[in-house]
């Protein structure tokens, strides 16, 4: 996949992830007013575990994978090439 499209996809994914977190946090506090206790307790328990738990969100895993691809691209095509060029020019003089 082209690096430009990966960056666009990453930006959209981060925005979507932000919206999901905001909605989950808001629903945690809003559900108590609109649901009976026997629905509120399990739903908020799941939301609380998702938001505050030690598990890693699948969207976070996807974001990290894309960031690694972008970094690998930059490192291989830009950083390594510049370093190689600088080493060649400094040793030739």
C-alpha cells in the first residue's frame, strides 16, 4: 500500500478510535438514567473493562501496525539512504 494512503487511513482510524472512546465514556455515564439497573450494571461493567481495563483495544493494535509500516518505509527509503549517501560523501573527501 502506498505511504500516502497509509497516512490517510491512519488519520481516519485514529479519529474513529477517538470517537469510539468518547461515545463509550459518555454511554457509561448516560446509561444509568435510561436503563434499568439489571441492564445498566452488566453493560457498564463491559464498557468499564473496555475503557479502563488492561486489555489492548483492537483498534490500537491496528494503529500500531500501520505506524510500524510507515516508520519502516521512512527508515528504509529515507533515513538509510541519507545516511548511506552521507557516509559515501564524507569518506570520498
